[in-house]
C-alpha cells in the first residue's frame, strides 16, 4: 500500500485490522475468502497498491493487471476443476461498494441476494 487512501481494503484488510482467510498473497496481490460470501465459494482478489477501479488503471499498471489476471485465472481454474464452474468479475461506479480495484471469483449456489 503506497498511499493513505481510506477505502475498506486499504483501511481494514491490507492494514490487518480485519483478519481474513488468505488464499494467496505475494508482495503485490492478496486473495482471500470473502467474509460475507455471495456464493458457496467466494474469493476476493485485489492489488495491494491502491487503484480505484478498472477504469483508473494507468499504462504503468499493465504488469500489475497481467499479474491480477494470472492470479484470477489460477483461482478460477481451481474452482473449475473442483466445482465445474466459476465466475470472475469486477464492479464499477455505484456497483462498486469499496473504491479499490478488486475481482470477485465465485462458484456454487448463491447464498444471498446481491
């Protein structure tokens, strides 16, 4: 985290104020099991660097974007092999409750309404 931006992920998750079940982590990315899952299997993947959304990525972030896509592909591939289906998406605008780029990767029955 390079900025002092206060969104949920920067303010709680990346600072360790809220402990989450980590699925994958390296120096630039974090993937964890959603604490209030929408599906039976639900992982959130985000860059540790604060980027507001997919639309605010800059050319300098191209390597990070490729790394995010690679991690999403691995997690979704694991879901495909274990459960036979997966969904991968990000939200924008009013659909994005936390203004920090993140991807949802899910599989299984929907547990609650959107």
